[in-house]
């Protein structure tokens, strides 16, 4: 078996209905509408001083009457005359006929990550009557929008807090001692004095816990009392978030946060598109597109209809529902729902109906409560204290037995025996002390011995441990090796009670985006027509180039600079006289157009200079768009129907006739453009394996072989590679595709598979233009840190919400994966296939292990196998009885890479390991989607990055960079454990000596 070849364990015949489906958009021309001015907006005005724009003539006749209309997301400024002067020339063509074009609903993605393609049964569905919350919730079965993340209430604080504190066995012991001291017969020490030490420790801990929970209550109160605009009888009124009910229609404005899970009904864009930021859900800061159905488009908020959707669940990547409106039933999917915590961006307003509120929202269902963490050493102390308790009982028993023997021998001498007189003659008359008899005296002797020997289990040890931990925190905070220069932040020790656990970590569970990487992609190399144009070959290191365009007397520059190859830059500016230069032109045109990028114009300190900030769902797309701009192909406007690209000072408009978004089956995305020369071109980009399979058979094989060689060299450098292709479509081919798409999008069953087939059919016979190489910039020192952790025997698992291809690429660049590893890839779509794939993988791993054991040490298998599994498979594995098989497989691998996982799945994977091994676990992440994982692990570390402070607030320790794990675990963790361990042993030894002297 070739160890370099990944083992794909997935069903070849059954379509994966829970993956993101291939999405096909076909957009007509849209109406021009006003847009409010803001500092961030899409650019649409054209400078009159620039060259006359070329415009695509390729536009369906249906849209001819609307050809001068624009999307609402464009920015318009200046006078109407100026606008007229700078308008884009538009020429329609009539030779395609007048077939209607479906748009705005993101049809292919409407099913999203559905649980099934079958019709929802009434008993499995939630019925939501739009604009009628009373009828929707007439049986009071739906949750309100009030949330609580606090741990205690006023009534439960004292009993629950005491219950958690008395998990320390020593506290139970000292409570018993304090109770015994209250009895007059046993009062060795004063009754009040014996209670004070325990009361002091309990009160201090309770005050700390109360303060932390008060902060959570305060945050909940702020959240619940935020205001949202809700439609009541057709009028918008302000309502507190906690008062929102299922069925109410809510209006969200730009930059506002979504108060609950809503199905989009209408947006400020005439096509129903809205852009949202999902940082709080999946950690990604890039904009995502969501869509409202055209049939529900209205700005008034007066809607009537019925939504039948699935019951609340934790799957943030899926949604299954349908909507009945005006007698028409429409399907809804993950592209039509916006989840609580998302922010609306670059969209003036959006209307949606609440379908899940409060604790039933997907965000809250993926948020696990804050657990009570105790160090492993403290847990071990509990068992040691129990053993010492038995030893103490033995000492006291010996003492009481000896006392019983002594009392029997001297029973006749007890009246006047020194140190044990029964008679009291101190006042001149004879009196007797109270004597309880031989049996009770022996019992009292036993109990008094317990009180006298109580220092065998010292309460002072716990106070000493807290003082030592404070000193350890001081050392960690002051360590300059964990000081982040970029953010000027030091290490934070947020939980003092688990410092020593840092030295016992066996498993590290890490997020990818923002934790291992900076989430910044950089364009590095390009191969065009078999020629390698590496940026380092023809330009000085660190020299970067930016391209600017003139618009309305303003200079527009891209926000990010890109390293360029001077030779390629010169060729890109040389026109399209020959075939090679034409391919270079088409290559960069594909980079600028084949994406979902939204260009935003951002103000700078110079009023004459603006920055173009490219926002999109994928940082890869952003890097390619910036690279195209650096070579003179600047995307300056995107609407739902067309894009405008400045090509070396000449603005050209291309009509977007269709788009097939990326999906993990095809591993490609494509866009169909109507070009200014009346031609129709299909531009495709995707993984090399999928692109080279659909190339034109007559294409020059020398170019293909050269491109493959360049791809291999890029990959060995850990760069993310994509292949770019193109195909010209004639009228009949375009009509054939359009008809097939219309038929597929209206299919009731098997819709996802049919749409994939439509996309695959048109993405064929491609002319390979070239390839790109992008570096997902890792944080400084990540590969070295991972190598150090693995050398120390720590297993590193990466749990990410990213696509599988992205995660694998980062695995290589971070040295988590190596080329000599055997990859076991599990992508399954149901429980049975998951079981089969796991069994096959276990058998395969055992074979590899037996082979390796015959060749050398058996533990070398752990350095050769990497398990890669997706979130869809984990849904079936973690919800069924397959966890044991997954753990058996994963424990034999040195690397586990989980892709497309939801926040609670991350916590489930950590729990999977914690339940089946005594090894310590650490989880590290930087986003709100990592909170559940951080809280589930024995030790949680938050990265104070660019994605808010939710992870830091939920963590036990916080720091600025992933590489700080090395000094934290291997230096501070080691010394923390050793110092505290020695101190505990010393205390036990010291007290044992004291007690044994007393006993003697």
C-alpha cells in the first residue's frame, strides 16, 4: 500500500445529502435603488474621466426592460447628471428567446444540510404561523427568547455551591471534626474555634463563585434587554429580546445582531440576498450569503403564511423546512435561515420570522454549561485522604483499645489515680466527676483521639496550595516567553485551581482558524500555460505591489498588498495579441470573477484615498481577488446580476448568468459570465484532482504535465493549490444548461444529486488556464510547537468547522500531517455506512500495525496514520453506539483531523476521550464556537485573537499565540506539578510525624 495515498472511506453511490449542496444562481438585471451612505459600502459609481466601459451584451430578453436597474447594495453619490454620465452601457440580445430565469432563492442550496430529502411529517415538525405568535404558541410549548448562562440562582446558590465544595473529601472530614467539637464530652478545642477554619475556606470560595456568577447574570440581563424591531399589526415596535416570541416578524438593520433564529422573508436587496457574519457560531469572520424567497419579498412586514420546519436541534449547518404562502409551497434550507448571534453586514435591512427562540436556538443548544473543574492532583488527594482516614481510624482504634485495657486494669484505682481522678476534692468536700461507664469512656476516648489526631489531614494544606498556586500564576504571567508583542498582552491565569494539571496533558484539542493560523491568506505563486511565475523569482523579497484606480477623482486602492512577479505583471499589461497573453488575461479574469467576493469601500484618513476591502465566505477567494487586483484586474462592484472589473484602467461589466458554488463532491466552483464581446464563458476553479479530470481531451498534454509538476512543488511547500479552467459556451449549450437547471431546481426528490449532475455536466471539456498557490499564513512558531508537543508524547487533534480540503492543507503546512502518513478518510452519510467505514478503518489500521510490528517497534504505527473525519459522520457516530469504535480507531492514530464540526460536536469529541481514558485533555481555541470544547476539557485555553473574547472569558488560561503552549506545558506545567506534588508530600510527612509522636 502506498502510504502517501489517502484512504477514502465513503459511499460511492449515495449522494451526501448533508453536505453543502452545489449552488447555482442565475440572476437577471435588478432595479436600481437608493442606499444609505456609510463608511463601508459597495462601489458602483464610475469616474467620468476614465475610459468608456465595455458592457456585456449577453443578457436574456426577460431582463431587457430592467437593464438599467441596480442592486440596493451599491453606493450612489453625486448628482443624477453625474450618475447618468457615468452609467454603464448595456446592450441586450434577443437570440436566446425569453425563457424565465430563476434567481434570488439560491435554489440549489435551499436544502442545505437537510436531515432528509423526504417531506417533513407533522409529528416531527414545528408549525410557525407568520405574524401570528398567539396561534403559533397556542399550546405554550415553544420557548421564549429569554436566556440564562448563569450557574446559580438566589435559591440554589447556597445548596449547590456547598455541594460542589464538599466534593473535597477533606472538607467532609473537617465538618465531622467541627461537629464532634460541639459535644461537651468531646470538646478538645472550643466549639466556635473548631468551626472557624472550615467556615473561612468555604466563605472565601463561595464569594469568588458568587462574583463570577453575578457577572454571568449581568451579561444575561444586558443580552435579554437588548432591543429589536418587531412587526405588530403591520407596525414596527421596539421589543426587548426576552419578549420576542416564535412567529413574530423581526426587522434587523445593518450591523445589528440577530436576536433569535429567523427565516429570512425579505431584504433591502431586490433579489433577497443578505450578508451576515457568523463569527460567534463558526469562528469565521468572513461574510456569508443568506437568501429570502422572492415570493415573500416585501418591505412592509405584512406577511401571512405557514412555515413547517424541523424541531430544534444542534446542527448549525443544516435546516429543513418548507413555507406555504399564497397557496404555494416552497422549500427552505440552510441558506434561508440566519442564526442567533450573527450580524447583518452590508445589507441595509432584513425581515425574518422567528422560528427558534431562547434556549431552543442552535447557538444556545451548542452552548454547554460551565462545569466545575478540579485538578487531577486534587482528585488524587481525595483518595489519599480516604486512605489516611482509614489509617487515622486505626490509630484511634488502637488508642481506644489501649484505653479500654487500662480502664479494666485500674478500675479500682480510678477515684484517686493521677490524671484520671473520679473524685473531686478541690473544694474541701468530696464530689465525683461524671463517669459514663467503661463502654462509653472507651467510645469517648476514640472520638477524642480523632480530634487530637485531626492534623493527620490538615486543612492548612488547602490554604498552602492556594498560596503556592498564586505564586505559580505570578511566574506564568511574568514569563516574557509568553508575552505577545502583536497584541501587547501577557499570559492570563483565570483559574488558579488547575495550574498543576498543565504538566500532565496527554491530548491537545485545537481549533484551526485563528488558533493555528492568522486567518490571513497570501497569494504566492502562479502557473499559467505551463510556465511557473513564482513571485520570488523576479522580485525582491518582501517587495509588494498594489494597484489603484481613479473613481470620481478619488483613488481606490486594495486593502492588502500582494507580492507579484514582474515578468507576469508586464505580460498582463501587454494586451491579448497572442494565445499566451490571452490565457494570462483569462486567468486573472477568472481570479477576479469566479468568487462570491463583495467589494467594500472603506474610508481612510486621506479624504481622496479609499480602500477596497474584499469580503467573502472564503479567505482563499479574498487572497485570489487581491492577487488579481495587484495584476490590474480589480473587482470594484458586485450586484446580484453583474460584476464590474477594472482591467488596467478600462472598466468592463460582465453579466453573471449563473454560478455553481463549491461543494465537497465536485470540489469545484464556477461562474457563467456574459462578456462585453457578446461571448459566454464558464470560468471554473477547484482542486487539481477534480479539475484535471474534466479537462478537454484535446488539450496540450505538455502544458498539463508542466502544471502538474508545478502543483506538486507548490504542495511540498505546504501551499494551498487551485487549478483554473475556462470553457466557451455557445447559445445551444447555454440553453441546454439553463433548461436542465430549471428542471433540477423544481424537482421534489433527489434535488441535490440532480443539481450536482447539472453542475458537473457544464463543467466539462475545460481549457486549463493554470494554477495558483496560496499560503494560509500560520501563526509564528506553530509547526515547531506541534513538533515539540508530539516529541513530548502529546497527541494533537485539530477540530475545525472548515472544509476538509482546507483543514488537510493546513495540516501539511503546520507539519501536523506529513507526506509519509497514511490518511484514513471517513465521509459517511448515515449510521450504517458510518459503522462500515469505522470497521474497515479499524481492520486497516490493525493490518498496518501488524506489518509495522514485524518490521520494527510497534509504536511506530502512531507516527504513520492520520484519521480525517467530517462532521456529518460524527453526527451519526456520536449520537449512536459507535463511539467505542471511533475511540479505538483514533487512539491508534497520532493525528486526528475533524472537519465541518459544530461547536457541540467539538465538546463531544473531547468527552469521548475523557470518558475512556484517564489521560488529561487540553482544548485551545479563539472563537465563541470553541467555548463548549474549552469548558469540556480538563484544561481550557483561550486565544485572545480577532474573534471576540468569548473563548477567553470561558477559558482557564488565556494567551496570544498557539506557540506559547510549549513553555506553558513543558516548562511551567512541569514545575507546577512537581512543586505542588512535593509540597503535598511534605505536608503529609510532617503531619504524620507529629501525629505519630502524639500517638506514641
